C-alpha cells in the first residue's frame, strides 16, 4: 500500500513541471503563464441599461466587444441571432429576471417582447 502511495505521489509531482510549461498569448501578443484564465474578459465600454424591448430591438455593441451579459426585466422576451427578427412566438425565450451570457454575433441579435413591457440591461466585454 505504501509503495502504491509513493508511486502516485511521484507521478503527481512529475506533472507539476508540465503545468508550469503551459502559456497563453493574449490579444496584445503578451505571453502569460498557464495559470492565467484563457477566458478573462475586460469591459468593452459603455453598457446599455433599461433598453426598452418592443419589436425587433437590436443592440449597439462597442467596437471590439465579443461577449455580452444580458439581463431581462419586466416581462419575457425572445431573441434570435441569425439575422432574422424575433417575434413574440419565434425565437429563444428568456424569462423576466433571467440573465445570460452571449458570445456570438452581437450585431445579429434581435429581441422582441413576449409579454409585459420588458427592458434589457446589457454589459459588453472583450477578450483579454
């Protein structure tokens, strides 16, 4: 049993060196150690808060934004990201009070009210 524990410990210690050898190059070209989260995001600029959603509402994302954190308030919405307008019955539903992250083509997002008088709050981020 002791021999098995020592073998397992030696194997784990030998892998520590491999973890230190990993690196990541950020968008600026800086090489960072492997312990840096690859998906670290920074603010991309001004947020859109209290954006009223009626029919076919689109976002105005800051230049360089690659991710949006979107929260829905006041009523449900539906959205599409394929360049086609969402409707009250077609699109991905998001309930009032829900928040979600979106990292696709931000300029293609279209929101339409499903019920009530919803608003959305959107914060934009860009990769490190």
